[in-house]
C-alpha cells in the first residue's frame, strides 16, 4: 500500500514514528514533511497529502497536528477527501467501514503515544462496507 503522511510542527515526532512503523510493515511511505519541530502552517501540509490521495498516487493519507482538528478541517475542504479525526481503534475502524475515509487525522497532543500504532493499523487494514453507507456518501 502507498501511504502519504505529513504533519505540522506539533505532530512532527508522531509522524516520524508512524513513518517508521509503516515502512517496517512493508508499506511505501511518501513523507511530505514537515521535517522538524520548527513552526509551519498545517494547511500547506494537508494540501500536499490530499493532492496525492485525490490523484490516486497514494492509497491513503495520514495527517498529524497538535489536536488533529486543524488538519481534518483543512483536508475536508477537498471534494474527494473524506478525512476522519480518530482518537481510538474503534473510531479508526468505523471511519473506514462507514465513511470510506481516505485520510486519517491524528492529534499528537491529545492522543496517547501507545495508541497511535493500533489506530493507524486499524485505519489501514479496515475496508469500506459499502451497502447502506454508499448512498450516504453519494450525498457528499
């Protein structure tokens, strides 16, 4: 699977950990930055990830900022993006099953470090259920 990831300065360390985790599993990771804890503007990084997901260069995207809220707001401005802000494994599974989310948003300041890998794994390994959910997505 090709997964593109990015963060702002608040999510930098979590993003780097996610990058290493995904590569260790054999996924191709496109890490678009940021590359340090120096202050940057999160919408720029959300746009880069969304560009690759929309063009199908990447199968899924992952965005990390301090709370995940800013990244999810920036990503969801895009018509082909369905970004889900997830704080646990259950919401990560459900956003894929019911909403066919293609971008996972995470908050580094509000999500326990030990929870990140299980959340990421749930997101990337869960399929969209279709069915009754499909008609709802068409209303987007």
